[in-house]
């Protein structure tokens, strides 16, 4: 049974992990970028971390458009970060 369980957990974050990561990352983006409007576009797993694509609106965005930031949550280390847009390619899908 253990052998069967491992591939299932390796498929990506659980629904509970995704839900928690969405909430934490939206709050973190709001704090760091000082914006009120955020929207999650995608959640996936990469390098053992949960990556959340968070859209946000600021004074430069218009209408329904969003700027995107990647938020990386490392459950083992208990850290959350926003990689620089200039070098976030290692976290993109």
C-alpha cells in the first residue's frame, strides 16, 4: 500500500495544500505589493514547493487586466516568497 500511495502524493499538492497556498499567497502579494485586488490564476507543484500564479491590480493596470506574480510556498521550510519577475523562469510551469 505504501508503494501505491507515494506516486499519488508525488502528483502535486493536495486540494487542502492548494487552498492554503492560494490564501497565503494572495495575502502575501497584497502585503508586499500593497494592492487590494488579487486573483489566483493557477496553482501547481514544482521542485517540492507549491507555486501560485497571483494576478493583482495596481494603479498601472486597467479594467479587467492583471499583472502576474509567482508566489512560492515551501511547505517543508515553512517559507513563502515572491521571486523577482526578472528571474522567475525557474518557477514557471
